[in-house]
C-alpha cells in the first residue's frame, strides 16, 4: 500500500516538474531565438541558420514533453507500475532517460544547424528512432503487465483450493463439541496447512472428493454423529495425502 502511495506521489511530483520545465524550456528557447534575431539585425553577430534541422529538433522536444507527460499520467492512473519487457525496469526510468537523450540530441542538432550545416535528414532520422524505441518500450510494458496479471490470476486459481479447504476444516473443528472430533480436525487443519498450495487440473476430481467428504463431515458434526465425523476426517486425511503425493509427481 505504501509502495503504491509512494509511486502515486512520485508521478504527481514528476508531472508538476515536467510542466514547469516545459514552460521554462519554451520561454528560454524563444528568448534566445528573439535575442539572436535582434543581434543579427543590429549587426552584432553574423546571421545564424534556422533551418529544418533546428525547427524539427524543437518539434521533437515538444513531442517528447507530450509523450513523457502522457506516460507519467498513465503511470499515475495505473494500480501497478509499468515495467518494460526486456530489463524489467520501471517505465518511469525509461521516460526520464528518453527525455534526457532527446534534449541532448536535439540541442546538438540545433547547434550544428546554427553554426554549420542543416543536417535535417540525420536529425529527423535519429530523433525518430529515439521516439520509436521509447514507444516500443511503453508497448512492451503493457504486454508485461497483462502477462503478469494472467499469471497471477492463474496462480490464484490454483491456490484457492488449499486456502478454502483450511477454512472448511477450521470451521468444522470450531463447531465440534466432542473433544476427540475437535482434535482430529485440528490435526487435519495442520495437514492442510503444510500441503502444497499449487493445484493441477488432473487433481480436480480428487479435490472434489475431499470437499464432498468435508461437507458430509460438517453435517455429521451438526447432528452430533461423532463416529461418522471421525471416519470422514480419516478419509479426508487419506485423500489429502494422496493429493499431495500426486502434486509432487506433477511438478
């Protein structure tokens, strides 16, 4: 719970910081652009080249802001943190890394464009590749989350039997007024407790028999039939032992 709360707080702070940095970046960018234009006009500096590479790099930075912002919002709304399919790193780390790389790459191509050549074909290609890699990582993260959820659901289904079985046995032990019956079911509860929690499709029929046996035992306890309750406890214990042995073989 604390981990989810911490993740949510981190995402909110990151979104606020990103929004502030977006404003600072744009103000700085256009102040620099306006000031250099002014200096060029009054002859203080030689004319700078604001070509395709310069403006496309700026566009890619704005796109990076949008992509990272959306990613952080998705992380904020998700119940669990997204992780990539390759290194299992949080998507938050990938987003920050992508954003930093994009800032560096765009700044390099802007500088090259201003003082040297307009390498727009290289600039656009490199930044498109960076963006494509990041989007691929995000998609892989959703795949990992979906896969983990399916595995967790499958494991949960396979471990439900033992958890529910222990509840049934404990309930019978609690209901029993005969000390011998109570002790027998307390012992059966311990056997259930140390049983392998993982089930298997081939054991479903055997597990069904155990549940039916306990259902009958519960009625016997309610009706005060101690001998029948003890007999069913013995049968359930034997069936559970068989189930556990077969579980070992099926691993």
